[in-house]
C-alpha cells in the first residue's frame, strides 16, 4: 500500500478521503492495463510540471490553442505524444477537440493507452487539487512497482457516441452492470475501455462527492455541507472550467 | 443557476453560498492569496469539516470535468431535454466543450 496520509493537516481530514487517496496512489504506482507503473507515475509527475509550462500558458491565452506551436516544458521522462496529452488535458481541457484526439491516435497513442493516460491524469488532478484547496503540500508521489501491464481490452467495449470506445449501457455485463449499465451516467462509462481506471476513479468520486444511493437521496445530509452547498461548489467549478457536460 | 455561471454574487439564497462560491472560484483560479482568504472564510463561516468537504467536491469536479472533456462523452440522453432551456439561457451550450466534435 502506498503511504499517504494527512497527519500534517492542521484540521481533521475525513478518514475515508485519506484511504481512497492511498488507494489511488497504490493504483497509480501499480502496473496498469496498458502502461507500466514507471510510466504511470511519470504521468503523475508530468501533471505537476504543467503549471510551469510556457507553451501551455501561451496556448491558454491564445484565441485558439491549436495555432500556437512549441515544445512543452517537461519533466523529461515521457515521450512527446504522452506529454502533449497530459499538458493539454491539465491546462486547457475545455478546448480539446475531436480532431486533436484523432491526431493523438494517428501519432501512435492507442485508444486504450489514451484512456489510461486520462485516468491517471485525472486521478492525480483530484488528489493534488484536494491538497492545494486545503492549503496542504502536495503528497509525495509513490514509487512505481515492478510488473507488466495486463493488456486486456474488455471484449464488450465498442465505439459509441463518445470519442473513445466504451462499454455502453446495453453492453455492460456482470459486476459492471451497476457501474456502466443503464443506471449509470455517461461520464461513469467514459473510462470503461480500461475498467480498472474507471472503477478506481469512480470509487474516488463516491468518497469526494456522493455515491449513487446518496445522490438520489435529497432528504439526508451526508456531508458537513448541505446538498445544495455541494452542488453549488460543483457547479461553480465546472462553470469556470467551461465543462458543458 | 446564475450563481453558478458567476452572474450573481449573492450565493443564490443558499446559506453561506457566497462564501462557498468564492472558495470554488479560488480553488481553480490560480491566485494563492485569494485562495488563502477564501479558505479562511469557509472555516469562519462553516468550520473545518465543511472546508474538507468543500475541498473534496471542488477537487473531484476539477478532475471529472477533464474526464468528460477529454473523452468526448455526450450529455446523457435522459438529461438533454429537461436541461435544454437552462443550458441555453445560461450559455452553457456555447462553452467550447459543448460545441461538439470540432
């Protein structure tokens, strides 16, 4: 288990948050489905390098981020195709385009690798944003574990209305029916081409936000802020991020 | 809903909504002094447990927005019609991420 705690916080941090962040670090440090652990941890480190990237800053300020060429300021551990995915997703997600995604695939990134990269990036963003928001130092990244990726694509994943293939609502099987089946939302299916990433990310979502049962229960306050206050924070963050979903 | 898109600054009638909106804006805003002040305001108004939960929600949506944007997932069909009017009136359909595949 990767060591992660909030013992240094000047206030109590919910134990389930520390546990799920430890689980996330453990998942990040383990061989993935398509990427080895060294690459996964390097992606997490690259997420942290984006804030100092001059090219990303110039693209963010440009009318179109696709009209600004240059080289990313990078930690240096990853190939250029992965670096560009990490930097664009972290720095300017609202202006990602389907054509850019297609170019990523044409450049040699497989759709399975792409989805796993997104899972690692967004898991890191969640843990790091939590620490930043709380005024705490970023947690030390875990050491990568040895081992090979499992390289198993779910046979029921296929191209649907998203850019990436996914396990559609009618294609979910067994234990995945509650996760990707009709009760679930499209964003829950977004990473389902790499189920381990989808499961890990959504487990974190249930602790940070609410689980499915809690989401449908408007009569109980499960957190120290009310449901209306939760949705206000969530909605304002998403509006600033210009996320139309 | 106008509070969410930043057109109204009063918290929308939600208790301590103005404090929480200011905190949400500061978390994704990049101004450390502003974030420090917003964090202190949440603690003063609601306490440290509320601060932790606000941090958890803000950080998760900062991440899940990126999952949605980078995978091109469409809005769920059962939510399209009921939300069409307010998405249009609030300008959400004009967000770059809402303009489709481009």
